[in-house]
C-alpha cells in the first residue's frame, strides 16, 4: 500500500549502520550509543535526545547530508512511502549559519531529486528549530527558513524537549516563517498535556500538531481539534517506545479517529523506535482491526494536509486513488 508520511526527522531516520560507517570514516568513536545488535541504545526520553545528538556527530558536511538523504529515502521508498516531509535542522547543518545552511540544503535537494527519479518518492522539507536550544537560536533558524522558503522548503516547525520554555517564546520565529509563506507545525501534546497543544495553536498559530496525542485527556479539546480540522501527525510506535503510551492497545489514535480528528500516521525517528511505515500500518491494523478503507482515509488526510504545492498534491492523491 502506498503511504504518505508527514513527520520524519532526517537525522532521526538515519540507519544505524550508515551512522556507524560514517563515524568510522571520520575516526569518531560513538560506539557507546549502539547496543550489541548495532541498534541505537538509550533509556527514556532524556537519554534518547542525547543519543540522537551524538548520532548526528559524524554528519559534518553537505556531502554527508546528501548521503544521509539518499539512505533515508531508499528506506522509506522500500516501505511504500510515495510522499514524505522531513524535519531539517539548520542547527545540525552548519550551526544555523545561513550560507552554510544553503550548501547543506542544496545537497539534500540534489539527493531528493535523484531519489525521486530512481524510486518515485517525493520529499519536501520543514525547517525545524529545537526547543531546548532556546528562542535566540530559533530566530537564526527561522531566518534560514525564511531565506530558503519556496517549493521545496515549504514549512517551519519546532521539535526537541517540549518541557523547555513555552510556545510563546518562539512566536517571533513562527511569525517570521509565516510571513515568508511557510506552513506551520509544532511538536506538542507528547510530553505536555492538553494545555501544551492549546498554547501551540494559540501562540504559534500552527495548522498541524506533531503528536498531539495527549489531547485525549481533554475531550473538549479533542472536539475543538475535530471542528477546526487541525491535523495530528501521530507516531504510535514512537509513543509506545518512549513510554508516552503504555502499549499499542492503549494508544489514543483509534479514539481520536473515531471522534473525528484528522489523524495521520508517521514514524518520527524510525530506527530509534524499531519501526517502519509498514510496521506502523501492520500494528494499527492488528490492534484496531482497521481495514484498507481506514488506511486510505489516513493517507488521503495526510496528502491533503501536506505542505506542498497543489500540483504535487494532485499527483500524490492520484497515485493513492489508483493504488
Ligand atoms: Zn518528532
């Protein structure tokens, strides 16, 4: 089944073997972040963020990001993804310096164009600031986003530690991105409860929420999300792996969907959570007894909420329909 994915962190999707190989080439020792089987090793969200940042260590040049983009898209395409949006962090790509960012971006776009020609997978980028790096750094990232906004960099977002600062601290950056024509999303309602989602919607005026699953703790908010057509980028495997949800059966995606919220399915940082888009679809089918019709709805919702131009959207929708 073809799939549309809206929530994928490029570095977080790096296959461990790729990062290990790159570290070896660079003579960097990050062996401590891998377990005996060669997978990323961490315990809890705090350590996950540290291992995540350590895994980006060997990624030091635009050429590295070219290779990373190819590796990630090959993996996504192998699991049926036909359209993907990935979070890109100028913080990791040249330290939020605009000239450096443009070089990294050029390399990633080149890789994406080659992957599209080879496998048919379409990629668009969402420039993302990191919440725990603070509002000043976010302004530099927003400047990178605004200067490179166009038909490939189509969105702006915020990721990182949701418990650091408040959405309002980042309003300046989101205003700048909006004025540059970028579409907006924010991670919220993963580690913070319903209020974090309300704050992001009010203070950052985003149209999509990354995760948002803890909306389920406040049914009035759930109904508001449904009424206003706010799209949730739900990543069930990530939530289960990090302990946001006890297990698949306890995951609120089914209840959110039944109550009319526009939910979509993504992998977040797939190798960290031992998941893929096929795995997510399979687990959802078996947990909630969802049939092909439900997955077609989820895919269509994602395509309609994608931050791409209308011609690209029409192409993706057509591919979904004919599948
Ligand atoms: Zn995420």
